[in-house]
C-alpha cells in the first residue's frame, strides 16, 4: 500500500512478534473490549518450533477477586489450544498445532453458549456467565504471556500451565469489528510490533475502518449461518 501513498494516521499496526527465548508479553487496556454476549473476538497466531505449552492471551482482572469478572484465556497445551472461560475449560482436541502455520481463531458468545472456530474447525461449549460486577477499570488484555517479575498477575490464575513461554506471532486481534493497535501497548517486554519474523506472514498495517460487523442472532440456526458468512468476509479482507 505504501508504494501508492503513505498510510497515514488512520491506520493501525496489527501484528506483534514475541521472542523465541520466551519471557515476552504485551499488555493493553481492556476497556475497549467486551466479553458479554453477543461479543465476537478473533485473532491469528503462528508459533515457532519446538511447540511448547504457553499462554497466548488472557483477558481478565489484574487484581483479586478475579472470578467476579468473566475472564477468558487461551493457551497452548500439549500441541492443542485450551480455552478458559472462567470456570469452564474447552480443549480443542481435533486441531493439532503445527509450527510456522497461521491459525485463525475466533469465538462468539450467544447467550450462555460460546461458538469457537479454529481454521474452520468448530467447537461449542456452554457457560455460566452470571456475574456480580461488570467493572472494567482493572481489566486488561495480555498477549503472549504474563509478567512474572514485579507483578502479581501471574499468581492470580493458577489454572494456567505456563505464562511466559509463548514463542511466535499474533496479528489481527479483532473485537466486535474493532482492531487492536499493537503499537499501543501499556507495557511490553521481549516483543515488538510491526512486520512479523514468523513464516507465512504479510505486512501488518491495514486501514482500521476496513469492515464493520453487526451481529443480530436469535436462533441456533441463525448463529451458524451468520458465523459462516463472517468467515467469508474475513478471508476476503485478509487477501488484500
């Protein structure tokens, strides 16, 4: 795109690479995201060889009590993805991860049902999302891992197996039609934003207003149809 004209201030940096030696993370303000139905959240990631257990993302509180908020985490566990929706764990057993391959992950909340897709392989789980508070002042999005020194966050989520070993790239983090600007981290370590060093990647800068998604779902059949339509639009966008 820059061969035609500068990208300008209305563009966002959509990718971040995490160092191969681990210890990388990037923290973002969680108030621009939502995990309440009918939220849709998606991103792409690629991992280096060898594949080891590690945290890809956590969206949750950075202080106790953590279970007053419907926190979400995705980690690599035994070469597969494991999803944490507060007390509910979903293992994507049918999707074995390979190094240097891009995976597109998305999930959508429909009432108490969560639809999960990994490169078009779909999973479904049901959760109890009854909460006492919806305060987002202490909620943050952690990508690539958690800080383990000078922070208490790594000890707040004991169900996570490894929190500082992710080695790879994350791009196109999208929440309800809005992209995360990877250059706007509140704090980060052992990672950098911009063009990825991972295999099979493209430039990460693209207009933030490329697509707008409106979700109106009333039936299970309607969910499946709309979910498929969204995937088609997403793939067209990524081909540019």
